[in-house]
C-alpha cells in the first residue's frame, strides 16, 4: 500500500484542497493511504486559526483522508522554513512514501534547479548584493533568480515546495516529493474574478468571512441569519458541502459570542504590550526569534502604540515584516523560548482517523506502549499518541528521567550523548507547557475547551 503525506493548514478546506486529494487517488490509485499534517489552533501567519483543529480534522476525514495529525504549536507558528521542515519530518517519521504538495510550478526539476543554484556562492553573492541595496529578502531572492531566468519561481506555494524539498535532501529523508500543480488561485489572493467557477484561495475566503464577522458580530439571537447566508453565497461555490456546513456553524458561534479577529488581535496586543514593557529585557530576549535589534523595535513600538495596527506599523522595517512581528508576538504570548526550539520530534499527536488509519496506527504502535518506554532511549522510539493525557504523562516521565542529579548516569554527566538526551527531555517538558498555554488561550479568547481524544471516523470511502 502506497502511503501519501500532505501538509496543509486547511483554513478553511476549499475545492482546491479537495482537488488535490482526488488527484492523489487518480494518480496513485484509490487504495492509497493518505495522512495529513495540519497546523492546529494557531497558524503560520502568526494568527489564531479561523477554524480550530477539530473542525479541520473533521472535514479532512469527510473527504477521504485516513489519518490527521497536528504540527505542534511551537513549530506551526514559525517561518516557512521551520513550518515546512518539521511537517515534512513528521510525515517521514510516520513512514510516508511520498509527500504531495501544491505549487505554481508543476515541473519538479525546475524547483530542483533552484535548490541547486541556491547552494552556489555566486547566487549567494548576488542575493547579498541586492539586500545591501535596501531590498527585502523576498525581493532580493526574486531579483537574484531573475538573473538566471528563474524570477517567476518566487511565489508562495513554490517557496513552501522548495523548503519541503530542501529538508528532504538536507536530512536525507526517505520520503519523496511530488507536485500536484495548484489550480488557478494564488495562496494569498484577496480578490477573485466574478467568472471564477470553482477555485479561490483560503486567504480570499477568510477575508470574506472576517468581513461578515465584523458586520454582524454580537448578534446573539442571529436575527440577521438570512442576511448572513446571503453574504455567504459569495464563497459557497468555492468550498465542498461539509466544509461549508462547518464554516457556517463556526461563524454562527463567533457572531453569537461577539468574536472577531480584529478584536482578538487587540486583546492579544494588550497582554503582550504589558509583558514587553514590564518584563526585564533579558527575559524577553530569551524568546525565540528575538535579537537586540528586534527587541529595540518591539519595545519602542509597544511604548508608543495605542493599538495593534499602530504597533505593526511602528515596528516593521525592511528586514522585519509584519508577518514576522505577528509570529514573534505569539512567541512572546505563549512563552516560546529559543533554547527549547531544538527541532526534535518528541511526540506526534493524532487528531483523527478512519478505519484504515486506525489499522495503520495499530501497526506502527504495536511495540510502543507507554509502560515499555525507558527514559534513556525514549526519543528513539515512535512516540505517537491518540490521547493528550498520555502525552502529558510521557512528558512528566521524561522530566523525571531527565533530572541529571537523580539519573543513574550522573557519574558520566560529561558524556555528550547523556547531555544531549537530558536537554531533549527537558525541552520536551517545556514544549508540553507551550501546548497547554495554547489550550488556555483558545479557551480564554474563543470560549472553547480543548478535546483530549481524537475524532474516530466510521465511514470509509475507499
């Protein structure tokens, strides 16, 4: 059985995503096994996800995915390089044969050519030259590639594709890359032609949904439901039926509870502003992706800004985009420290599966019972969990076994391997704290408590 892996945010799941899944079965056969890695309640743009992880998992299983896993929170909100690297590693960790991804460029050899080119000093020199002239990294990349006739490559999905391929090559992973060409829509498009029949990007769909939230937010009795449905007609043709039902349910919940994303960002800004202005500089400097220059900009921005929009405007620069600032804000809010970002896969959390997925999980977890785990070698095993409480238990177990003072190997503390194991275990415990911080913020801002068990899907299409 061929095993196919996909990485996505599905925020929301639209016809382009369904096209990709159907194309996979068309190309590789109906009997393939499909596993996806999704970002959960916080996404790579540095925002709270419009749909939560369970809504995304539910629609995935509805349309033929066999297994849904979560990219851990502390990796899902970082830059494209980290997001891609860790998601691809999880697919490889799961034993997937092929990673399928959408890209604007359908010829994988062209992307490989870019990867090879980016290793050369000549390219690096050109890139640096353009950056010294005041261009952003993205613009410099496009200008440098233009000199080799490859300037059309710098597009959102191509960039992600390059990062997936780079990680497979760099880490010598067994998984193989495969492109299903992205149809029509651009990843971050904000407008769609009226005659577009079927495809629109997730960015366009979110923008439309956020407009509805802003207009009707606080209508507790949904007196405007008819008008809301009329507004939703603009996006209905771009999403499958089940996805539309989940979107509508999500939208109704947010409208009733007075939740919209601009308000959420303002609430987040208040908390983070307080933290930036009251914490010691040394504490903020411990946060991932913050250096002295960035600290100076965000401190000044927090001090002089009355709201989130002002803050973004006051902190951005040629080398510091709004998106990066938003990711840093979440790192501060969640207390994601640089020292814990070791890029290890300490555990994989399952969000949902069907019968086929259940059988595959049983197969790979047969010799991985919690009771059999030994602290010394715990991170060499496939730590795949279907219940969050087991991850917490395992994290506590690792913390205890990572205590060097009480370790049986304390006499050999100087050995590099022992120190490495200790640090990995220590970071594992910290990562679990970050995930729980995310659960708390979700409950605080959205009024939704975290579920502990995965979705078990009974229906099988293939």
